[in-house]
C-alpha cells in the first residue's frame, strides 16, 4: 500500500486475532526493519515473526549494486543484509 511502512502492516496484523504469526521480507538499504525489531523488544508486537532480508549476494560484488523494486542500495553498515539478518 502506498505511503505505508513495515510497522503499519505489522501493527495491523498484530491487532487481527485471525493472524497467528507474521512473516517479514525486507531488503538491502534503509532501516525500517529495525523498527519492527524494537517493537518486538518493547512488547508492542507479541506474535511470532519470521523475518529475512534479501540481497545477501550484494557483498560479493566489488562495486555498489542496486537491488529491489526501487533500486535499494545499502549506504551504511546497518543497511546491509548481513547486519539486518544477524
């Protein structure tokens, strides 16, 4: 949905009693996945979450590679998939 982020949807699914668990598929670049991690730590999200960030192959290129539908690109260590999937 336009103008939404992971947390908008995760909180909607958290509030839906018919949802028993959630799956989050992130990507290289940005830091929105960390908001979900913080919500889990704070107890805002209590349902089980399975998460993975795509783009693990990016580290094998000797140059910056853009991934994803919007040309996602890691600009900082926290934006890499290795950091996100740790």
